[in-house]
């Protein structure tokens, strides 16, 4: 009797697991369909920064490294955050500056207006052309733990 109850409980648990797995998978398909739908208000022109492995962490000196927020979405703007930034949070990671800048520039070239890309590559030197992209909210971020930096430690960009 006890064996059959245990078997029935296991069967029910497997069925519940399969149902939950299928439900989550179908929900992700619905979200993807909304992103691909031109009438949807979900913005597909921004993306989360890729895994650190894709960006690289190899360095020779401290200036090769930069702290980035791995959860911040890339976009077609130079405006920074206005809120609180806490460098001690785990989402701030140390990566190779050059590989991040290459990744960011490639993303901008593929997803932003040509003028914005050209201004970014030229460090916004042509004010007449780039001025619209330099308009940002007048705010200062509140930086907490700003003593935390990205440094090159044993040839690996490290948050210290």
C-alpha cells in the first residue's frame, strides 16, 4: 500500500513539473512574439550587456579595466543614470575597457541612427551635428562606495 502511494505522489510531482515547465516555455514564446510585433510597446532596440566572458577581463594595467553594470541596457544615448549608483552591488563588474567599448560601438552601429554612431566614434566633436545627442537631464548620480574601482590584478580586471 505504501509503495503505491509513493508512486502516485511521484507521478503527480512529475506531471506538475512538466506543466510548470511547459507553461513557462509558452510564456517566453508569447513575450518573444510581442517583441517581434511592430505594434507592441515592448522595446527590442536595447539589450542587456553580455556575459563577462564575451567582453573579456584580460589586462596589463589598471587603465585597461572599467566597472560596468552588467544589468544596464545599452541604448542610443550618452546620458548617464540620475539615481543612486552603488559600486559595491554585485551587478557592477570589472571588464576590459577596450572589449566593452568595441561591443558597445558595434551595438550602437547596428541599432542607433547613423548620426549618433558617427558622433560617438568621433567623440562628439562636431557640435552642430551631435548637439541633439548631448541633451541629458540635469542631474548628478548619487554614487555610493565610489572608492571601489576596476583594477588589473594578475592580468585580470578585478573589482577592488
